[in-house]
C-alpha cells in the first residue's frame, strides 16, 4: 500500500510539474494540440498551415498553403521571409471565413519583403471572397461613438473571429508589412460580419505599413477600425465594396495612394464606393451631434480611376445588381482632408447613384468645417451637375452646395471658412500619386487604368 501511495504521489508530482511551455510536450514527445511553437512542432505543416503561433517563429522562404485560421497570439512574433507565397485554400475549412492570418493584441507580424521578392497572400481559386484576409489587432484608441470619448476604455471584437481590439496605446505596434501583396479575400457571413484583404483594428503609429498591393477583395481592400496608424505607397485595385474604408476614429495619414476599379471588374455590393469614411461607427449609435475625437485622416497624393461602376453581388444568393453608391462617401461626423487628389471617371463607367461625393446618408452627415478636398477631376457630370448630392432634410453641412467660382475653381459655400476654399474641383495643378512607386507590382497602368 505504501509503495502504491508513493508511486501515486510521484505520478501526481510529474503531472503537476511537467513543462508545458510549448503547450504540446508530452514527456518530451511533442503531440499535436493546435499550437505551433517551432518548425519541428507536429502542428507545423507548410502544406496545411493553421493553428496558433505561441513563440517567435521565422518561416523560411517558400510556398505555403493556408487551410484555416493562423493566429499569432499575445507575446509572439511571426516573421515571414521575402519571396514567400501563402495560398489560401478553404476546401476543408468549412468556408472562406475560416481561413485567415490574424495577429492578436500584443503579437506582431513581420512581413518585410523586397521589391524583387515581395511576400504574397493569394488564394487557390483566385476569386473575390475566397478567404478572410489579414487581420492586425492592436491596442490603440477607439472613439466611443455614442459619447465621443476616447479614453482607452472602449474596445471591440473583430467582425470575424471575435478577437479583441482597442486600448490606450496609440504608439502600439502589430509589426511591419512592406512589399506585400494581398488578394482575393473578404469572405463574409453576412453584411456585418466579413473580412477584408487587410483589416487594421486599432493600429498604433508603431505599426509600419508601406508598399502594399491589395486587390480583388469581396468587401473592402483595406479598412481602418480606429487607431492612429499611417500608411504609404498603397495600390488598391478592384473591391466589391469600398476600396478604402474607415470608422471608429481613425486619424492617421495615407500618402501616395492609388485606387482603381477596372473596366472588367463587376463584383459589387449594395453601397459600394471608392472610399467610405465614418466618424464613429453606424452600428454604435453614431450621431453628427458628437464632434470630438471622430475620424480625421489626411490623404496626400492620391489618384482614383473608375472604369466600371456597376455589377452583380457575387456574395449574395440573390445575385442582386447594383451601381456604385458614390465615388466617395463621408458620413456620421466624418472629417477628412484630401491634398493633391486626381480623380478620373472613365467615359464608359456608369454614373454613381449619388454623385461623385456624398456627404451624408441615413446614419448622419460629414462635418463641413472639417472636410477639405482639393482635386483635379476628369469625367462626366453627375447628379446636380456638381458631383455632390445631399438629402433635403440633412443637418449642417446643409441641404445643398450651390457652386461658386473661387479663383477660377468650382467651390461650395458650405465648405468655405473665410477666404479658404475647402472643397475644390478641377484644380489642374493637382497631379495625384506617383505611379513609379508601384513598379514592383508589375501592374499595367497603361492598359488597366488609362489616363490615371
């Protein structure tokens, strides 16, 4: 009996004191448990890549198949090598919403390619919505749209995966993405639960995002959920919803941006546009009466080319047909500055339902004193022949924008403070983005975005 008790005690001590730091150590023999702690881990398979990264891991250059959710957990760093390709395959995942690359708060993704060896995320079928995309979740501040506060106490969970984001560290970093291509993402469960090619949740200024090529997304190509992150040299091509979208108080800068909707791209959702900005978030009781701490990004050197503006929603069982709601939609207390913008609306592209710019809808209006747009526009005249439409019952910035000439440029009194014109069309001095920054992508601007 004593020997049996002694053996039992020893066994209990062995269980209680076993080293489980890598979450899959069984008396020195690793067993699969969903966590990846090294390249010798049984959960690591380059041809079946999924699971939780819970250590600092560098993946060697090569080809990888993403077959599920690849999640970098708090305290861990996943480093990708230039020239690597990650191909999403949802065949055995139960749908594209279950295939993604996710970075939790406190974790980092270091995906730094080169111009000659970029890092590529694609899909096996190369269709919009094949997978969920890349999610970065950070600890930067979000605006509580119901109260206008931004004290770091407001957090949210991602639309897919229910991962937490938000906090009080506006300098937070989720890593570094440079010379990265992401395509064919944006899988969705419904209209409010969907991915994007690149989802930036509460990203701080410590996250580095530059030289990115995002294309063929079923929702938005890039969406900012609050935070202060800055982006530079971003080429975004073909999005079924919005090419660039933001909400929850994003206040960063976007420098040298090109947005294109190609003539042959006809995937579209209800309410699509080339750009959509919200001050808060429509689902969180946003109101134009809240004017503090709302989104206020600055775009400098941006070119937008639209060569097709209608299509069919491939992600809906009804296969509904839509046209772009507007070229640009700013609402729910949104503030925005666009410097040196160039917009080309192709002659064959359908006119958007609500004009080139739309400054309000049922969720609220943009804030006229804090909307500053200066661009060179080429294209058709839209509704009202001014490219601007509002509802007759909208609050300030008003029910109409009667155009006037300011120094020979078309401007609107609702956007003028003193002698400063805040909304200027047809400024021929505006040249837009520098296309040469995107030579590494091989994108054929001459054929696919003529005149831009």
